[in-house]
């Protein structure tokens, strides 16, 4: 009655949110979930949009605890190239052999230039609770999520899907956001220091935000990372190095290792010809983008080396440090009527053919796929409890058959659930 089936992406992402929340609760840390299915719940994305990963945000001090919890459940870091490892510093990506989705663990969000703790606290103060796979998870509210989606679109505005997201945000800002939401958005932009990255967006909707007269170093670095390629990042990496280290970096920028090529261009692993073609395309693109990248790097270096105004010499208002929010992790609550049911998340497929159940205390991240009789029995367990006789009686009434016909099957099913971690042994 227990089946192993591949999960559709939509159900996997919802269950993975519940899994991450369980990891955070177990570690006693705060976590916020960005974008994803809750953006559709908040009316910011189409309900037909299916995410391919989970974006979880925590403060840097809590990252080790979150990573340890994911590793304990069988998740591992996605293999990445040298470039991806050196240039992507805001998050790490976890994968699992049995799951189709990734988990991106963030300690900050690109475009929010305030320090990570300030950024997290600003978003945490605007948190709200949503149910995913039957588990309450914390997400930024609609206003904060709107800003996150805008910044996400601005990271690579040349991509069609990102350009479309920015255009939807413009339309929504003009017609869907209330005056109070627009005011709250601008306040959040100021607190997370997102004004510089979003200045073009706000100018395009006729509501410009105040930005420094001289670009900040953080903004200069953000601009480099939003380029159409990694050319700018390789240039900065080489400039900041010396001697043989610089020569090695330049060599690897031009000729990555085969492992790096496979990581960044998976199609290149299909044969020598595919690998050669990938190298040629990569070099041609770099040559085409180098003049623009060199200009970007030069401007960024001027911004980074220019003397910055002394904040103490300005007439700005004093900075007030908000108190750290006191967080007590939610503990999973087992329903009183079913004391042996383990904390779990569950998600039906859209056609309600399969019920996926994820035991949240399991160390395997194994998901049960329940069909037909198994799915019906699991539903009856929520109502009748886990007593073999009680469940057999409920099944007898549900299918209108004698209890002795189903008693052995019920006992076997309950034993399988205990073995899988969905029930706790008495």
C-alpha cells in the first residue's frame, strides 16, 4: 500500500518548505521563505507559476544550524564550478537524490545592501504565516515580497522572464498596491538600503526614491554581479590577485577545468564535440561582452576607491537599533485524538490521485506516496486514531465491509507507517 513515486515539482516544493521549517524549528532558529508559492497566495504571481526550488532566508549566525539539519536529512551541497563558488556569496544550494527541487539557503538577498541582520529583522517584522503542505511557515508579507520580486527581476533584467516580472511589478505598483502599501514599500526600501538597485524601477513608475549623489561601494559591487555574464566578476577576481595567483585565475577564466565546464554547461558532458562547442561559445560570448565588462569594472573601482562622505558630518537622523526579536521556535503539536501520529506534512497531487506524506522527524527526507486504499486509510487515521481495532472499525464503516476482512491489512499498514517514521511507536 506504500508506493515510491517521483513527486511532481509543485508538490515537492510545498513539502520542501515544510521540511525547511521543521529544520528551523528543531534548531530553534528563525527562517523566512521568499518568493515561491506564497507569492501566488499573496496575489503577486500567477497561481499557475510553479517554482523549481525553495528560497529560505536566515541570519548568517544560524546558517550552520540550518545546513546541519539539512545534511542530517540526506541533503547535500550541489556541486558547483569555481566561478559559482567564488562569485555567488549570498546563498548555497542543497540537493537530494529523491527530490526534484533544490533548496537555496540564503543569508541575505541580492539588492538589499544593508547588513544581513538588519535586512532579516526588517523582513521578519513584516512576516506573516501561510500553510504549505499543512505546515505553518513564515514568509515576508505582501509588501516585502513585492520588493523581493522586483530585486529578483533586476538581477538579470536581460532575461525574458525577469523582464516580464518587472513589467508585472510596474503594472501592479500603479494599479494594485494601495497608498499605504506604497508608503510601507518605500520605508522598507530605505531600511534595507535597496534604493540604489531599485531607483530605475521607481523612476519608471513616476515615484522616484532618494539615492546618494555618489554610488555607494555596495551598489557598485551589486551592479557588477547583475551583468549578463561572469566576465566582470572574473576581472575583479584577477585585479584583486597578484603574481602567479593572478596568472592562474586568468588561465582558468579562459580555460576552466573539465569539472567546471560540466557544472556550468551540463550539455558539455555528452562528448568531446559538445565540450569543444561549449568552450567556443563561452569564449565568443566573453569576447563580445569584455568591452562592456571592462567599463563596468572601471566605474565600480572608482566608486570603491572614492572617499565616502562621513555619516557623522551629515544632518541625517540618528540611527536607532531595533531590539532583537525574541523568537521561540514552534514545536510540532501532535493532535490529541491521534497521539501516535508523527509530525508530518502532506500534499495531494492536483488530480487527488496520490497523497504524498513527509514525516518531518525522519532523517531520510523520505516521502510516502499513498494511493487508493492507503490514502483512504491515512485519511481515516486523522479521524479515528491509530488503534488497530478503531481503525479497522472506521474502515469497516467507510467501505461497508466486515471488520475482520480489513483487520490484518490495517495492522500491516500501521506497522509500515511506523517503519517509515509516519507513526511513532507506542
